[in-house]
C-alpha cells in the first residue's frame, strides 16, 4: 500500500458520500474499507478507541474523526484551500452549517414513514433495517441535536431548496465560480433526502443542474482493501509530527482526557492530550496491537474533560 488515505465507510452513508465526491473532484487515489453501518465496527473501533460516527479516515497511524477534518486533510493534500471548511466564510459557510445540522435531520424526517421504511428494507433487509433503526434510535441521546417534526422538517427542506436556488441563479457553485467545500456539504443531505424517496421541488431547475454537476465528479480512483491491510498500515507507521499547541485553561498536554461530540453520537474516546490547535484536538493512544496512534478530532463541536486512566 502507498500513502493513500484509507476511508472506513459504508456505501449508503451520506457523510461518506460527501468525502467520496471530494475524492472524485480532486482525482484522488484512495483506499476503501467497507465498515458495518452500526457498531460494533471491528475495522474502526481498535484504531479510533470507539468513536461512534462514520466515516473515519486513516493515514498510517493517524486517524481522522469527523468529515470536517477529513475534508481539511483532502484540501491540504491537494493544495486546494477552497475544500477546507475552516477557510469558508459568508453565505457559503452559513448554508453549509445549516445543511449539516437542521437540514441533515430534516432530509430524513420530511420523508413519509413508509417510504423511509421501504428504503431501509431495500438497503439492509428486514433484520438489518431493524438493527439500523434500533441503533439510530439512541443516536441522539445525550446530545444537543433535536430533530423537528415532519411538518417542520418539510419547511426546513423547502427553505434549503429556496436558498440554494436563489444562490445558484447568479453563480455556478455555492461559493462562486468554482466548486468548494460548501457544495459537497450541502449536496450530501440532499443526496440522503433523494435516497430516502424524497424529491427536489419541480421549479428548482438550477438546483437540479448543480446537483447533477456534483454527482458527475464521481469517486476518484478507489481501491478496496481489507481490515488486515488497514491494521498493517497503522502498525507499520509512526504518527506524523505534532503541530504546535495552544494553551487550554483547564487541561494540560500529557494529561489523560476524554473527548466526545456534543450534538449526537456522544460516545467518548479517551487518550493522552497530545496537541491542541485552533481547529483540532489530537489524542495519543498507546495500543498493544498497533503501537502509538494519534486520533484527530475537530475542536469545535466537541467537549473535553479530564479522565481517569484505567
């Protein structure tokens, strides 16, 4: 294996589709490792320490949690700042944040229940659909995200489509004349909505053209690998050099901590605080199977606190 990014994902994951399309846009060569749609995930859990969400990206002994950081890694690797979510601003940033919060859940809850159930049965089968629903029913427990009722969700999707249509009336892409991270971030909840038997508004011609343009990027040069190959990549590498750290008021570098998302999927991961920058938190995990691993998390949207090492 070369130094290509490994993406731990499953095919119907909307956040994974966001990243796969970014690989297509950048003509990237990448490694695909299909993961279970619900925990346990034996290909991911030993590397990340039990991070609940998916997808996760890997480069050797560095593990990247959350698509914000995965997108930033793609932006850096391709010297393309427009793909970095931390360099986006203005109306594009506002729409991106809306798409990945309220609109993401509205993309599902705005679809009739029977249509949604049919999609799950088709994708996972009866037992798989049951397991998926059971798993996701507890996904929001303890977090700050609260999906709206069906009627409100339809309004949220309508507002998203109207805003997008108005924005695309004067430009080809959300942030101007070239694709950027906002296009992929807004695309993926719409992709989810359509995958669950939702529809685009009949009058949204600009949105329809834009959606087709993003779809045509494809997924780049994809190579399927095995769990053993991903584990060998972690075992055979050292984590990359750490960035300079900022100070935290209540935690110190080298301290054993836990970190968890605050909105949903709030399962904590523990490790030693190795670095903190304006954008990310890096935990060092010492493992018997792989040696030292560095697990990267966004700083925004995640809570840190001291923990007791067991």
